[in-house]
C-alpha cells in the first residue's frame, strides 16, 4: 500500500529524480525517490552517470550515421534499463 508523504529535499535530488525519469530509469519522480531510498543514493548516482554516458554516446553514434544491423539503438538501450 502506498502512502503520500510530503517532504522537502535538496534541489540536486530533484534534478537527479528528473534525470532518472528522462533516462527511463524511473516512471515518475515518486518512483525515482522510492528507488533512491531502496537502493541508496550512491548506487542511483552511479546508475544515472552510466546511462547519461551511454545515451550521450548513442546520440553521437546516431548523429554520425552509425546503424546497428540487428536492431534499433533505442530499443537496445531500453532493454538494458529493464534488466
């Protein structure tokens, strides 16, 4: 059962939650904060750093015209997030 709780957090945690949502690591800010609590902040920061780097490199590959023969790059990245 979920319970709504209103708390104040540092701005950088909200920015981290927004990055998690943007990268597909969390469905919402609420989900992102739950993951931070359950996994621990250090683990989440490392996961976000890894996926930011992967997304940045994927965008560079797409801009340069690189194509993967066996499937779409976005699909591969999304599959990796669900593991």
